[in-house]
C-alpha cells in the first residue's frame, strides 16, 4: 500500500484516540539497527527506539535469527505447558535481578506487569492501599491508569480504581515545594510519609514508582530520594515496587535495573519494553515467599510465549555479551555533554536530565518563568524529522523531548544526532531560538 492508502485506512479502521506524531504522520516501512525508513524511502536515525523499546537495534540478526528458529519449532503453548523458552528466560532473570528476587510471572506488557504487582502486594501484605507518584505513568488498564499521576493519560478513566493515593514526585526542575536541591533536604521524599499518614489507613500494601519517570518527561530523582522513601514504605508495612518498564536492561548504564543506581533493592520489579527488543513481553519479578502468596489459579495465555521468551533471552544475552550496559554509560555520558552544549547555546532549553541512554530536554518560553513551551517542542520534532532524526516527547505539558536510542549506538551516531538537533534549533523562529544562555 502507498502512504496515502495506509493513512486513509488507519483513520477509517483504527480508534481515533490512537496517538501519532508529526503534522504529516510518518509511515514506517522497514528498519535496521539504529535506522528506520518510511514508505517514501526516507532514512532516519532513530533516537526514540519505539518508545524506549529497541534495546539492541531494529531487527538485530542476533535476536531475529533465534526468533525465526523458534517460530519454526514451537510458536505457542501458553503457561499451562512448560517449555524450554520460558524457563530459560526465567532462569536468566533470576541470575541478574538484585537481592533474592528469583521468580517471574510472564505476561505481555508493562500494564499487565504492574497490575500483577499490585495484586501480589495486596495479597502478600494483607493491606489494600497503594502509594504512587504524581507525574508517574503505569499503563492503560483501569488499575494502571489509576496509578498514573498524569492528567493527560487519565481522561479515559471513567471510574478510578480504589485505594490509590499520590505523593509529590522528585521533580527538581519544577519542585512542587518551591525548594532547591540540595538545601531542600529532599523534602519531597518525606511527603510520602505525610501522604500515608493523612490519606491512608496507615498501613499500605505497596509503594510503586519508576526510577526515572518515563512519560512524565524522564524526571530523575536526586541520589538520596529512594533510600529515604524505602525506609518510609517499610515503616508502614508496604512492599517497594520498582516500575522498570522503561529503565531496565541496562538503559541507565552500568546496571541491569534503574533502581540499582539509587542503591535500593526492591521487593518487586516490573518490566517490559526493552526486554523483548520489540517483541510484546512483560514480567513481574519477586522473591519466592512473595510469589507464593498469589492466591488462586493463574495463567496468561500469551505470557511466556516461546517466541517472545526466546526474543527476550536473546536480547539479554546480547546486552551482556557486548557489554552494552557499559556502552550506555560511556556513550550516554558523551551524549549528555552534547545536549548540555545545546542548552548553553539555545536558551529555550530549560533543563537537560536523565541517565545513560535515557536523556531528555525540557523546552520553556524563558528560563526565568520556566513557562512550558509545547510549541517549541513540536517544532523541534518536526525540524529533527526533516534532518533525518526521530525523537519522542512527553511531560505533563508536552514540552519535554525524550530520547532513548539503542544501547549499541556509537559516538558517531551521537555526533550525527547532535548536529541535526543543532540545525533544528537554529531553523526555529528567532523568537524561539535564543541567544547564549544567560
């Protein structure tokens, strides 16, 4: 089909609420490693990776060859029939997860993984109430949307799930308490205790948070934050759930899981996205005694599918063999320097943040008021596309550029991306393209 035919049928047969980027939607045709091509033959350097999903490159042959072999051998069985793929993946996960986490419930998405984690925490603790964070995003089911502290993603939520409360998030650039780090003494972390004391019964089932808030705009907490929160959660009887849907599998550099950067060992880890390098997979991982508390029969028709399990293990093996966690740290640091240089040159960039190969820029109308500029963000994305670069966006106000390229990109890929970004910012109107930072 032509681009026009695809767009016409997309509009006719898919829900109109499905989000697409760009004023003229980009219709993808094929991809290879760090590059994507559209139906018109245009080539793009992909620095968004299918929304933080392509960990080791599009259609990486070291993954797809194993997937193809598995399809010819056994495509589906369901969790009621054990198979080599599902146990090999679960064993590998047990080897790399922190602490005593060693058992996995397989599913198909981050939404399902988070839903399972909340069910599990409630059964294990005997408590019901859950603390989540403002600006967080946990998926699109009723429970996951209720956990989400982001109005844009709650509009389709007719009746929120009960027992969910939200604490302040560690958004240092826009501190909800009007303070400045580090003199603030991480007061936002202490708000978790205040929320528990005032809006719950005082005994919680769990605290759930993303180590770096993804949809929220890659909001990255200060180093002390999670240690303070972890103690509070334990004092009030809860489990600590680390939502690693976007931050796992070496994305933040040096460590398998984002929460390890804050030197905290969670009770439950959820993940998806980058685990399958594009295959639909999700996991909820925990300690054996917590897993044993799950009541009733539990199956997932497609969870632990042999093909997706093989894809996930192949992705993990490749990350390990090629030391891509180290590459994420090294190239991520180099990339961060490039983004900081853009901030110095263009004053509509109010903040640069993130970790490893998970980096963001927040666009503002001016640095004094910090008024969000979604207009600049959208214009920047359009200009980057013209230059052959794909980036994402997020943030409560739609004014944050999110980037999450494959973990095996090189410094030359970074140089190309920064050059395109520089040209994009320069091409933007004089009212947006600022002088040197003041």
